[in-house]
C-alpha cells in the first residue's frame, strides 16, 4: 500500500486538547518532525482534523 509523509509545521501550543491528542496519534510530538504512515482513510481523517498544523509531503 502507498505511504504518506506528514510533517508538523506549526506548534501545538494553544491548540485544543483533542488536536494535541490527534498529533500524538499521528506520532508528531515536536516541530518539523516527519512521520510516515500508510495512506488510508483513517489517517486522512486524522490529517484533516489538524490540517492547519501539518503539511503532507509527497
């Protein structure tokens, strides 16, 4: 299955608790950290929830 790289580009400071937990679920704990996940609808949903804090890399 295809993979997708996600990079946290903005700080979690000031974000609601649910968005902080979403970043934790994606494995993003620090700024500019890049993680790789399988490209599936559940991961896309998590990305959509915090789209203003992350960037999707090809």
